[in-house]
């Protein structure tokens, strides 16, 4: 299973464009369930991920989260370290798994230094 996160606080057109782009890329290598999460609370996202235990969590950009870089990094670290989930951010070209776990904080903070339109 793959979980996709998209922020619901954007225009429907923008939301649909991002979702379609992500689904297109995922369909190239994944043939199972895809669950879409839109809750803004990182605590709820963490609970959802713990419950479903997907093998991958994808976002269009880390800027989709309405949270600080520290909170986003902590969420990613939890997914990768505790649940052995691969985290990908398509627009930011980020990929985190057990092999590059030490890169989470610096790379996420670098993305937040360069704000993007989410």
C-alpha cells in the first residue's frame, strides 16, 4: 500500500493536478492499494500511517504540510525509522529510507529555506 498526502487547502484545480501527477507516477511501479490522506494534523497522519503500515508515503512537496520543518522532519523520521516506510516527495526530489536516514533533517530544512507554492 502507498499513502499519498495532499493538502486540502488549495484550489480544486491545483489539487487535482497534483493528485493526477502523483497517481500517474505511482502507476508506473505500483499495482496495489493507494490511499489518499488530506488531514492537516501531523498527529493524525502519524496515527493513520501507524495503522495502515504502508511501504511508501508520498507527497507532492514537503510544503504540503502546514507545519514547521522540525515537525515534518520528525514525522518523516518516525515513518522511516520506526515503521520502515519509504518517504518520497515528488516535486522536491526527496527519497528517504533506512539507508539515508541521517539526511532527513538537513534536506527537509533546505526545502523550507526555499519556499514554493504548494
